[in-house]
């Protein structure tokens, strides 16, 4: 298949591109920057047409946990435009296309689910009234990817958890503090931590692209969620380092701001029910083996 991949230069996108090419597909990335085997968002917007493709995937998104940027209106606008704006453009181009892609796969986040200790969530849950910034963002992000009923293109939306891999995301950010024995729990440590191995999330996108029977929302989280405390202890144990330190709630709120700190300080239990029912098999279902694979030399 010819796959058009928005945000293909990012952490998940690099693994997904490789997984697709290894399986004989071809990939054209959509990027903000002109590059080899890529089109720019600007080109798509000015041409108002999709390049010839069988699948469209969107992974674009300004990093919401970039602590180097001040959390202000401009940052929020970039977070919004890079997800919702880009989805709207792609949905519009799919609707206008004379040769429709077979499948459209959009990335989303488990931030869609409300934070509570009282309930376990799977893909059937429908968020009616968002109560936080993150819930509102996630709901609008999903709405922006919906195709009209009249469209023949199959749609899959993947609600991604925290992606663990050696060369990106949270592991890359926290490797050295943990390596020097400075790692520790964040806040109470009791909050659920929805993780997924980078190879599993890339393979789940491939599964969604290739499998004609898959549609609708899938949770991109491992079937064995753990608490932040368990993750911290496993991280330290695999590196053979102590994890005595902790990051208090107020420090996290100071660094990330109250709106974003919920992502790290609060949690809930999310299960990949439809993902498993769709026949997807996780290569790394448990945190210990996932971390051993990620941190191996
Ligand atoms: P990355 O941070 O690696 O970024 C993905 C790509 O988005 C970048 O390569 C970049 O492509 C593009 N991008 C960044 N900022 C902007 C912007 N302001 N406007 C337009 N495009 C932009 O993301 P990941 O690969 O980690 O994640 C992919 C998607 O999955 C994102 O939407 C993310 O929110 C979501 N997700 C990721 C999770 C994770 O743990 N990694 C967890 C939950 C959801 P270029 O520079 O080529 O334009």
C-alpha cells in the first residue's frame, strides 16, 4: 500500500515508517519542512488534493509536555492546530478525493478518559461533558477526525498511552536522572500509568491499516497498566539504580502548570478491550519485559 503519513518524522512515526517499509508498503511523510520522500502541509493546503495513496495516517502534534516552552496561548494554539487543524485538512481532502484512500488512521490520546479511581475504562466509554482542558482537547481531537457517514474510507482512531521506547518520549527524557540514581515517583505514585511499548504501538497502526475488518476506536495501551510507583521501581531495578527521590505534586504543577500536570499526577485504569478483540497481539504486554527490552544495551 502507499501510505501518506502526517507527523512521520516523530518518535512513533519513525518506528511506524520502518514497520511499514519492512512489510513492503511505501511511505510518503507529511511534514512542516520540505524533505526527501515528503510533502509539506503547505503543499497539501495549496493544492487542495491528496497525493495518490491507499492509506492516510496522522501522527502530527506539538509536544504537549515540552518544559522548555512556556504554557501560554501561543503554545496552546500550536497544540490545537497541529492536531485538530491538520486532521480537519486531511478529512477535507479525503472527502474531496476522486480516488478515495481505503483507510484513514488518526492518533489520539487516553487523556480522553476522565481521571477517577472508581472505574475502569475501555473503548466503549463516551465522554459527554469534558471537565478539564485535556478532556476537551482530546474530545475535539477525536471529533476532528470523524468522516461523514457517506464516505467509503474506513476510519480507525487510536487512543495512545505513554509510549515507551529507547530513543524518544518519557524514557529519553528521564534516562539520565534514573541512570544517576535521581529517579523517583511523581506525586503520590498511586496514579495509573498507561504505557505501551513503541514496537507495539507501531504494530497497532500497521494492524489498523492492513486489517479491513478493523474500524472505530482502539486503545493503544498495554493490557497490564501499572501505577507510577511500579513503573518507577521497575525502571530503577532494570538499570540497577535506587529510586529514593520523589517529585512532589507542587513541583510538577510549577513545572507543567495545573492544566497539564493532570497528565502526570492523575490517572485511571484503561483497558485495550476492542484492541484485543480485533485480534491484535501485544509483543510486550507486561512492564518488566518491556523495560528490559527498552533499556538493554
Ligand atoms: P512527536 O512529538 O515525536 O511529534 C510528531 C510530529 O508532529 C513531529 O515529528 C512533527 O513533524 C509534528 N509536529 C510537531 N509540532 C508541530 C506543529 N506545531 N505543527 C505541525 N506539526 C507538528 O510525537 P509522537 O510521535 O510522540 O506522537 C505522535 C502523536 O501521538 C502525537 O499527536 C501525540 O500527541 C500522540 N500521542 C503520543 C504519545 C507518546 O507518548 N508519544 C502519547 C499519547 C498520544 P514535522 O516536524 O516533520 O512537521
